[in-house]
């Protein structure tokens, strides 16, 4: 008689281990003032390395990011920023995404730096060149190498975030629940019950940990999902709105314009520019 053996429980995966990255576009190009970008929220993340020249990203809400040779720069998806390039400049870029909200939430919650030093310059240069050459390859080894290379390039941006992880881990079930219910947004009370906290205390801890209120987090994630649907799919505006919990298209359009700076239809048109 064969005795059944219960499998050993697997420890919870540490944050970031479940990341899956997909690359939209990679290139190396010269730009000048014609490259200037208006305030806009792209649905993908952008990684830059300037090889010559300079540019400045003016961030909505204050602050600026002076992009120069010698460092890497990361503009997260949906970040409102205006880019100005006053002189002819050469830069490398990688447009990428986190494939799924569950992976992305850790990046958004950890709030990584927007610039980072180029550590191990020869290796980083080789990785950038490899990703640029092979990101469209259909070979498994190239796909794996490109994603691994991108992970390494992003790692310096997270220096100093480890101290935040225990508190973020506490809110993991909440953030994952939000991601799974963007079409039927939960109340703050619903979220507090997930981790067994009083509503008021939960709201205070959530804001302290993530920098925004629970309601603001939920609204941002709903709008970001709607923007991604408008960018990536042929869904009509009312269909995208309904998929993110809005039954009134007119109200959705007002909220979208207020928070994102343009109407849903204007946003969709930018996809073709």
C-alpha cells in the first residue's frame, strides 16, 4: 500500500519574484526639440539611457528629472510628465510593461527611484545592446535573456526600498483583491475586513504605507485599466468604462478627463500618432 505524503507548504513568494515583463519597443535614436512631449500618461513604462545631449522631464505635481549621460532614467506607466529636449541628443530606450496587475502592484507600491546610477557599466552596456538586438527574436533563449537583462537594468532603481516591504506585504491581499475587482470596486470597509482591521485604522495605515487613500488607489487603478483598454483594444469607450465599473459613459468621461488631462477619445487618438 502506498502511503500518501502531503507536500511541504511553499513559503509565500517574496515581492518581485513573480514579475513578468513584456517589451513593447526598443531602440537607439537621435532626438532634438521636435521630440518634446506634452503632458501625457503613456500606458507603458519607459527606460532611458542618454548617450549624449540632455532632456528634462517636468512631472505633474511638481519636480523635474534632468536626464543626462551616465545614469539610467525610468518614467513609470501612467506618470503625467512633459519632456523637453533643448539640444540634439542620442539615447537608448526600452518601452515595457508589467504583464498583469498582480506583478505590477509591487512596483507601484514600492515607489522606486526615477533615476539610478549605471553600475557595472560594461555589463549594463552589453545588456542594453543585447536587448536592443534580440527583443523581437522568437527564440526562447533570447526571450529569457532579454527579460533577465531588463530585470537587472531595473534593479538599481529599488535601492533603499527593502525596509518598506514588510508593511507592503501586509497589504498584499488588499491590493490583489482590488486588482481582481476593478469592474466592481469594493468599499473601504470591504478592504479593511480582508486583513481584519477597523476601517479608520485601515485607512490611516493604507495612506501611510502607499501614500494615497484607499479610494484614490482604487480610482487610479480603474482609470489605468480603462486607459490600457482604450490603448490596446478596439473596445468602445462605453465598453471600456463598463469593464472598469462605470455604467455612465458621460460620468466616466468627466472623471477620466479630470484625472488624466484629456478625454478618452483624445487619448485613443494619441495611439496613432
